[in-house]
């Protein structure tokens, strides 16, 4: 309270950043009630004088309820009241925050971020030649100290609109705020005591949805939080940092990455986080989501996905989806084996979840509720426990939000809960903890899939693989094969999980030039009698292709495969030269930067997130250049962002940018790109890298061999066609074969159907002389093929089976199945 001879004034902070000033003057001067807001939010502020007697409120007529708009960071007098000797003054206040009009909202945002842009630019200068992800965390903090940088600001993923929207336009106004700004700080505690990364144990109930949360990520986090140690191991920094710098780990595209992030979170203006939130002052949910967004390049890139993909990225372990509509899974259900499998998965310690039928509306990020059983369509639920009690097959399921709950058999009020069963299972029937029980039959009826993340301490191998295009000069065609095969010698029965991991299409700059390839695995078995086809997988168009098998003692060859259809420029694309540099500051164009990232990924063969001398030398020799180790040290590592003896991605980008803008110049760099397999539009048709993973309970020893020089792919294709294919056109001296086997309907043409409508075609020569076959798919309208030519002519030797072409439906997502109108001819050669 401040006073003078004629006045007294009292100021109350009625909410953080909102102040009520009560100013009392002498009896000849009325009193006023100014309201001041020091935050970027507008208020509709009301003072209710109902019950007061003998007072006069200026500028009002017969009303005792006064409301006024208080603009952001402004003060506004709400009421001026004059009292008399016998006055009785009663009043109460209330206020409503509201979002300002768009034009004022933009102005408020600019004001809130007045200093942020300059801080971003300063951070970029400080860390320009510094490898953030690869450097010890202590060095980063030391560099901050030397540059008087009070709180860390990530120059690679700065708090700006591009980190949210990925260059797209949006009406959403984002206010970047630190935890101390949006969390509730106990005034009796220091900041670092009020805010924690983890408060006691990690629990699914920690997670709270924000207005723009991506539900598939929340579902993955809730499933992961069932095992707190799986969350905690992703945090190198486990304690709250006053400087806002955190080191995290994410497994992306089959490789573990460490990354450094700041703690600026995208919030509503002067409000709470827009995406994930937590119940309380824990940070782990927001930090993990931000690290995941950084890996992908923006929050917008996380708009669509499946919880299993996020679980694989958070754990590094294989994931399998058992779709209840799948023919093989249906057989497991009918035989009762699926429940036995679920019991086994639980005993193995795997993370289990299940998905309700339906899809999320990506425009609104909402799912319609299934009214019949109170489950949310498209929602993924964690499976907490699988039990069989007195022949009852029961499943305990957690709903992340806890708003909807199963109300059928084995619900909280169900008569099935006998005292004996309650004693065994100890269900929490009186608590609304977001979990519910369901019998196995109802589980199958009401859910659409079982999701299994095979979290288990196993022997693990991660190798960089590569698909390369091989030309066949005789037939004027080409095919894409794995550069390497992988030889295993198994000494005792082994459970093996194989994974082929491509770069995620959600990552910034991957699309539109690097769509997923159709991929699969093939396993050959070697013995004294020769090499035989052991197992073959149909092509899948997924980010991660998983294959699970049990190998008896023996010698095996693992061969990753692709039909190579996506490794070429689309037939209907317009030919135009893509610029390499754009803007006044000679910035890399988006497509060129994406190509550079692809090249770097290709030559980082040891998966160290850096390119050493030998790897850089391989790159230089491919483009027709030479370099010595001394030159690499003095000209490359010394001038560009590097890590020890290797060049980082940041440094490689700067090297390529200067190669265009300075020396050797744009014409030479375009020649480099051509030799690396890129055309003028920067489509790559030469090679594509991937990560191969192997998980096994046994220690594996892997030998790597060259597929191209051994013609192993050609031999494998012949085995598949001879042993597994069906006959499409049967003639006396030759036959046209296709794989995989599917039912074929014949009317005016051939009709085939497979999960992605992908097929391999070959021909068997049944004669004792060579034959020339002609295979033409030019009349097919919705067909994509593995070669640029519609027509292939090929000579097949006597009693041989040879590959001709791969084809698939042009649009994988289209409902229309592939229809073939194939022209197949042959002639005998003398």
C-alpha cells in the first residue's frame, strides 16, 4: 500500500502477469480500479458492485456490473466509483482471457519474440563450425560460458515458425516459451527445485494431450511409459538444466543418434504448450517430443504416423503388427494360437498394444467414438497384462486419456468378477485409472490389430547396406540388387529377427525424391548338396521391413532384395533443371540439400555420423577427383565442421555449397552429381542405402560378400521362379512365370492381386536350344516397372529360368487392382 496526503494505492497480482490497482482518493475525488496486464493476452475484466448502497459509478446508467476489454500489456480503468458518507461498497471481480484478433495477435507475437531472432543468429555464429550432436556435452556448456550465453538456443532447430510448419503457411500463432515461463513455480522453491525432468517414476498418467497433440505419438509414449527405464535411457541429461541444454537419444532409420536440444517449447500466446503436456512440472514428455520433431525437421512432419513406428524409434527394437484382417493372423485367431502368442510375448517382456478399428481425421486430429463399445476409433491402447484364470482368457488394457472405458463383459460392474478371480488378479475396479479388463473374444471383436514391440536384451548387429542398379547390355534393361549379401554360420538353433530400415519419408527433404523402395528378405541355405531356397518374403512398401525366422544349425545367406521400381525418375515427371543455390545469401536449394544428405548417408559406411578420409576418398574417386590424407586434413577438416578425423553433415553441406559458389563451380558439381547417379532433376537412379539389423539370442558372426560379382541375385531369382512361381502363359517350349502366387482371373486380360500388387516375371526355356523372348507391358495404364523400357527382349539358354521384369501398381494406395495386358512372344534361335 502506497499513500500520500490525499490518496492511497494498493496493487494486487491477482494472477501471474495480471495486476489490479486500487486507488483511493479523498472524498471529493472518486476512486478508480485500473487493471494492468503485463502478458500478451487480452482480458474481458468485470467488476460486480451488486449489493452496494449509495454509490455512484461514473459513465454508467443504473448498472452495477461493469465490464471492459483490457488489451495485452496495457492498463485500463474499469470503474471510477464515488462514495458518500453513508455509502456501503461491495464488489467482486472476475475475468476471462481471450485470444486477440488475428492482426493484434501477430503484433503481440512479434513483440514476444523481439529478441529471439537476434539470439538465434548469435547462436548460429557461435556454433557455426561446431558439431553439436557429436561433441561432448561439457564442451557445449564451456562454449556457452565463454560466449556469455546464459541459456542454450539450438541453432539447428531454432525456436521459429519453420521448426513447426516446415515452410508451410499456417494461421496458428506460436509463442516459444521456456518451462519457467509456462510451468507453475512454487514461490517457496527455487526454479530447479520446482521443475524436474522426471518426478519420481515415469508413468503413463504423466502424459497429457495438448490442443495440437499428435495422438499416435502420445499412444507410443504411453506404451513406452509402461517401462520407465525405456524412457529414461533416451535421456543422456536426466536432470533439469537452468541453461536449457539437453542431450537425447533417438533411434532413427535403424541407427542410434545423439542430439542436443534447447527447452524452448511451442506454446499458445502466454499460454501452455500446444503439443504434448504433462500433469505437473515434469519435462520428459515435451523434451522427448521436441527431440523427435528435430530428427524429422519439424513438428508438422509428425502429423501422420503409427505408434509402432515411434516405438521402434524410441527403443531400437523390431516391431510386428498382427492385423486381424490378415489371412495368417486370422488362422492364429481361429486356432487359439494368438492368445498363446500374447502370453509368450508378455513372458518375453515385449511391449504390447492394440488398435481399435477406424482412422484418425488428420485434418482435425480427432477420432470418432465408437458408440457401441465406448472405444475410440483408430485409437491405440496399451496392453498392461494378459492372463488366463479358470479358463477365462483376459486382457487388461490401458486407455491413455481415460475418458472412454469398456462397458461390456468384465467391465468394472460385471458379474463375472467372482471373489476368487479378484483375489488372483487384484483388479482396480473401484479406481478410474484408465485401465479396463476384457475377455479375449471381445478383444478380437472390438480391436483390429495387435502391436508387438520386441523389447529384449539380445545380440544386435547394425550394418550399412546398399542397393545398386546393374545394367544388362544384352537385353537393354537393368535391375536393382543388394550390393552385398550376408553369410551366417549357425551352430545351434537360433531365433533371428531381420530388419531393413530406409530413411523415413517424414524427415525433411527426403520427399519427393526418395520414396520408399519395395523391399524384402530372401534366405538361402548352403550344404554339401548345394544351395537351396530356404525362405522368401513378398515385397513390402514400408519404412521398416521386418522378417522373423528360426534357423536350424547350418550355413545361410541373407539377401536383402528390392524390385527397384522407385529408384528412378517417374515416367510422367516434367524434365527441368533444378537450381542448386537459391536466395541472396547463396543458400542450398531444398532439393540439392536433400541430395547432399543422401550422398552423405551413402558414404558414411561405418555409421559414425561422420565421413573419414577413406570414405571421403571413395566419394571423390566416384566423381573423378583425387585427394591425399594430408589434403583432407588441411583443406577439408580444418575448414569445415568436423568431428575428430571425420567430416560432419554440416561440414559436408558447407563444402558442397562452396564447391558450387566458388571452386570448382556449378558446372563441375553437376558433373559430380551425374557420376553419382543423379539426373538434372536430382532423381537418383543409381543406388540407395539402408540399414540392416539382426537381433538374436545367440552371438552372430557375419561375413559380407559382393552380390554383384557373384551373380547371386540372378541365381536367387531363378530359384524363386522355378520353385515358387505360378504359370501365367503356358506354351509347349516355354512358359511365362510370375511370383508371388495369387489367384488369377482371366477375362479379356489377366487380373492379379497382392498387398501392393508387386510381381516378378520370368520365363522358362523348356527346349534344348536358346530362345528369344519378347515381353511388352506398354498397354498397361496403371503399371510401374523396374526398367524404363516397356519392351524387353532377352535370350534364354536351354533348360534355364531367367528373370524378365518387376512391375507393380503405379499408385500403391489406389483401390483399383493391377490389370495386365501383357504381350509375350518367343522364337527359337538356331
